[in-house]
């Protein structure tokens, strides 16, 4: 049976956000070469935003270090000239001591500057990581609600928040090391060029060969990233299913532990084989580059020998040239090692920029138009809506009028569009077609915060906020001081008073098992907390989406009585499939396949013997 994987990887499409790597890999060497400057520019921008002083200090120290290196190499020429003359005398040696002291000082200064750069980089790295994390969190927090119905955007947020931030943190060091290596190599090549321009030419050719190999290896890495992205996503999902608490009960009851473990091992082995294949191909490419680079370095030494043979270069100057060639070769090796690291992390670093761009496109628009504080009439005209990636509309051609103070019940079978319609009514989702007006204001044109401010939501699967029990309720109206009487009413009306009383530290109990002495709640207890939060919010429009799905009959009756009582002061949208609870609603809207098929009072709809009558009688027969 294990031949059939629970998640068929070969049928999973590559997400859109990952396809940019394919564009870079297939665009040619020049486009691939721009990946490293792009990553360094991204890190540089983040570093500048995090700390201008530290960033400027790091750059200045690197430049000064390179200048000191070049100066030290050129000063070495005079020392070698004095030491390698035909008959050095004590007087000549003594005369060279000041220059030798300069060389020693240059070496010491270079060591000091390298240490200073390391110290600055150690302070800059956490600042950059913090800045990048804040940018990702802020970007994701400001997108529209509907964006979180887009699976690809959710995955982009997850990857940018984990792999992307980790790659940025490591790339700070890589970028610093790259700048250091480039400065050192430039200093050595400049010193060699001063001695003889032909040395600089052959050193540049050696660098070009290694650069070609590095870019070629980068393209292989990007194709590997694209080829394995769905498998890595699948591995992550399987790992979560095999270890996460929310799957634990069914994982044990269905005897799935070993099956999940085998599937996880198979995916891991598959990815390991791909990594090995990539490593071999990359090694061959780099070997070819190093071979050509070695020829270039050998050519540099050949030029030196030729210059010495013809007498065009004094022996002392030749000694300096040898040091310059060796320094350039060592710097080139360090440079390419760092470039390889940056190439490997480039796809993940690019996720950061991609998320910021995508989040900016999806951000809620601030218009300056204010939604009515307590709309007298909510009117939907020809409203349609489809979820991202879905071709079939969840709501189609809906016309509906709701008046202030009404209790409106949205009923229908699962998948009929009840919850979606409630979110459209309250402006939480934007209409894909048609309009939603609160009084004379088009909700789509109003500032989203002013719309959300008028709405309280009791969700069917409420958020399990990891904070104290009191704050899990008070966040319903965290921006204002609410009278104590309203707090107590929210607790008693929802039954949350009983939940708080049963907790070890009462309202101060932390509702998360991730913390020491933290507590978890049952589904019914979380639902009571959510109901209390919705009542406490005291918004003019209340949406209760299956608010009693996890409650017993007694608690359910208590909650519905409270919701009906609240309806005299606010507009209540009740979403439920338990039709016994909607008989007293002012208006009942019956949904089927995204459309309104009936609407009216209970007596009117029941007498019509239509869709509502059939649903109601089906449920009622179970209690007769």
C-alpha cells in the first residue's frame, strides 16, 4: 500500500512564487551573474535600514583595509630590493629598516582592521535579522483577509518567514566576507598592475574562469531548487502530520505513525539523492573552472619568469609580484567560496523581496472614506464572489437588504455559501461582482479599518489566542476602556464565567501549553471564550458563525437567548445549520450552491414547503 503516497508529489504544481528561479536559471549567464549583486544589494539595504552607522563603518573599514593591503605590497618592493641586491651591506639593510617597519605596520593594521570588521559584522547581523523579520511580519499583517485564502500566498509567507529570514541572517556574514575578498583581490591586482600590467591581465583571466564556474553552478542550484520545491513542501507537511499535536489523536487511532514515518523517510531519501546528484554536477563544473583558473595563475608566474629572464624586472620587484599573485589567488579562492554560499542562499533571500512586493500588492487600501458608525440599511446588489484559485463562485448574484436591529439567519447545507455571504455582508471579503452598501457608502470604497471597527465575529473555529484568559476576551475591545458591567455581562451571557472559574489562576491563566503552567481548553470552552469576546466587543454588527457548534444543549440555549437579546441594539447575522435555533429570527435567508433560493420568516418559509421546509423537517424528525 505504501507504493501510493498520501501526497502524490508528481501531481503537485510548482507554486508561482518559486518560478522566478526558473526564469533566472534559463535567462543565461548574465542574468545569473546579477543574482550575487542583487543579494548583496538586498542585504545592504536591510543593513542600512537597521543601522546606518554600523553599515557605513563596515564599508569604510573594508576600503581602508584594501588600501592598506595594496600599500603594504608596494612597500615590500623596497624591502626586497634592499635585501636581494648583489651584495647587501649592513648600511643598506639599516636603510631599509624604516620601510620594513612600514610593511610590518601595514600587516598589523590589516589584522586590526579585519578584527574590527568582524566585530562590526557581529553587531550588524542581529540588527539586519531583526529588521528583516519586522518587515516580513508587518507586510503579512497588513494584507487583506482574502489573501489568507490563497494557499500559494500562505506558503510564500511561511517560507519567507523561515527559510528567507534564516538565509538573510547567514548572508550578512557572506556579504561581508565577499566585500573583504573583493577588496583584497582588487588590492593585489592593482599592486600587480603597478608592477606590470600584464600580470593584472592574466590574473583577471583566472578570476573570469572561476567566475564562470560559479555562475554555472548557481544555475544548476536554481534548477535543483525548482525541481525539489514541491517535494520539500510535501516533506514539511508530512513531518507536521507525523509530529504535530493537532494530528495526534487520529494519528494514533488510525495507526498512521509508521506509515507517516516511512513516507517521511522516502521523501528525505529522495531529496538526499537529488542533493548528491547536484553536488556531483557542481563539483565537475567547479573543477573545470579551477583548472582554467590554475592555467591563468601559472601564466602569471610564467610572465614573471619571462620578465626576470629578459631582465625587464628587478629581482626585488619580482618578489613583490610573487606576493601579489599569491594574495590575489588566495583572495580569489575566498571570493568564490563566498559567492557559492550567496548563490546557494539567493533563492531564499529573494523570497523576502518577493513577499514584500506581493504583500504590498495585497495590502488593504486606505481610502480616507469612513464607513457609517451604525448603518441603518445594508444592501447587497448582484453580489458574487469566488475564492482565489477557484473557478466556481462561492456566492452568485445575491440581492439582500438588512435593516438595523434585525436578527438575520443564514441557513443551508454545508458548502451553500452561508459563511462567505456573512463575510461579504460585513466587508471582511470584497465582492468580486456587484456592490455592498452600508447606507449610501460602498464598503469597497471605505477605509477597511473603519469597516472592521463596526463588526464583531464569533467564528465557528475560533482562534485559540495564546495569552491570559482575560486578555483573550478583552482583545475584543482592546482599544477602549469598557465598563465593568459590560465585562460581567459578556461572561455570564456566554458562559465564559464558568470557564474562568475552573482555571487554576482564573482570568490570569495563560491559555497555551507551550508555556510552563499554561493551560489548554476544550473546544466548547474555547467557543465560550470566543462568544464572550464577540459580545464584549459591542459592535453594531455581530456575525455569529455556528457559535454553538461545540456546546451542549443547555449552553447552546443560553447563548442563543443572549444573542437574541443583543439583537435589539445591533444587527445580528446568524449562520447555522441547526434550524431549531432560527425560528425566532426576524428574517431567514436560505442558501443553496451560492444562491439565495428562499427568504422570509420561519412561518412563511415553512408554509411554502420549499427548500427550508425540507431541511427543517429533516432535522425535526430526529426529535419526534
